[in-house]
């Protein structure tokens, strides 16, 4: 479940942001985009979308890491976390 949540957050962050970033970066760089976006527009939009994807997925990555690294309590034998929620 933690990997699925992280993957969903990353895809939402990247897919939702890329097209909007492409339009914005194209306007900032003066790219007419008549034959598709220029390489500089694509690279700029990809950087923005990648940053957004990382920002969206970091909290879920932290949860996943804590779940994977947990060890049972030495006295009770219970795990510190019981799940994602």
C-alpha cells in the first residue's frame, strides 16, 4: 500500500503539472509551439513537473521508509506502526 500511494501521488503531481508548465514555460521563452514545443520548453516543463512530482510524493516516501525500517519493540514485541493510516 505505501508504494501504491507514493506512485499515485508522483503520477498525479507530474501528469497534472506538465501540460500547464509547458504552456507557461513556452510563453516565458517566447516559443510559438507551431510544430510542437521546442526542446528548451520541453526541458523546462519537465523540470517543473519533476519538482512537483517529487514534492507530492515525499510525504508518502517518508511513510514508506518508516514502515520498512521499523523494528519490534524489545519489551512488547509490537511494531511501532500498524499501517499507513
